[in-house]
């Protein structure tokens, strides 16, 4: 019997073992560097408390923007007002007759028709169910914080699909009997804005009254506007856990609509007016009586 042996793999094995030993011999010594610990504290976006009075926000996706924590907003600059609220998109207009917002690009932002807007929990929309559009917003100086309840969380305020935007306005100061302030701002294109308020608490009675006005000529013909508004709040602490609140919100505005320009029109003359006679008048008076226990 003849036995055949194949020795061809031995040179390959020798090359592999030799290469590994050579690589190990050339490997530099390991040098351990001193440890460096990097720590950073990131404040999470504030949210609504799980339970606040009769409102339950547990399990709901919410965002709260505190306007005291950012620079003063003048002339209802909505893009600056909502800078702390991701997902809320602003379609800017130079006149105050419309508020154009939408949430994450859902729906047409025209007049915020896919967004339920509230002021202190009271709807600001013209038609709550049919055509829920928004034609005004409280002045930024009056807003204490802005609450956004995202998506299905808006069902907290009833059968309204989509998110809810709630403007929480300033309450009567409880730590002093009387306080007053006035603010005036001027700018280009004839801008003038003023906000004035008085308030305080006398024993069990609290009061807050504000008046605001702003006007401008606009950058184009028929782009002028003027706004007059006021807010009155009276509170009566009827018991340790009970309070009666009386409120009145007044708003009047007149503005011109110079017309939207196509890219070709803007390139030819960005100052042209295509709607020289369009005017918009807004009037809104809302009294409210609330008992909290």
C-alpha cells in the first residue's frame, strides 16, 4: 500500500505564524492616558404638571414656554414668542389681522385653521367647530406663558382634532396693593407700540387692568395697521379654596392687505401693492365669569 502526503500547506502556515510574531514584536507599548470626565446639565423643556386643578395632563405630550425666560417681544413677533416650542411653525405676515400657525406642517397654516387657540382656556377662534380660524392674539407683554398640547392631547379641551395652543395671561399681583408700568416702543415704517398696566390686591380682592396700542405705516402702500386692546381681571377670594373671577377682553384692529406677491412680482418690484383697496376690520369683546373651587 502506497501513502501519499501533501506538504504544500506548511509554507503557508509558517508565513502566517511568522507574520503574527513579527507584528506582535513591532506593536508599541500601551500608554494609559489620564481619565477626563465631561459632565453637562441640560435642562429639559418644561411641561405641564401631571395634575393642575381640574386639568389632568398625565400621559399627554405637552410643552410650556415661559416668556419671562426670554427677551422682551415687541409688536407680537410670533416667531420670537414661540422660539421655545419645537414643532410649532409660523407663517409670518406684516399685519396683525391674522395669526398663521400650524403644528409640524400639518394642514394649511392660513389663519391657524388646524390649531385650537385659547386665551386662559377660552377659545379665540371665530367658529369653534366649522371654520376655526384665528384673527388676533393677545399682546406679548400680557402673556405669562404659552402652553402647547400636542396631537391627541388636545382632547383635554373637547372634541377638537389636532393640537391646542393656550395663551396664559398675567394674573393680578398678589404681593402688593398697587403697581403700575408703561412701555413705549418706536421703530421704522411708522411703528409705535405701547403697553400699560395697573394692578394689585386689596385684602381678598385682586385687580389687573391693561391697555395696549400699536400702529405702523407698513413697508408698502395699504400695508398700514392699528390695534387697540384692553384686558380687565377682577378676582374675589371667597374662601380658602374658592375664588370668583370676572374678566373682560376687548380688541379692535384695522389693517390693510397689500396683497401677496409671486416670485416674479417680488423680483420685479418688492414694494408694489397688488391689493390697494383691501381692508380688514376685527372686533372682539369677550366677558367671562369663572368660579374655581
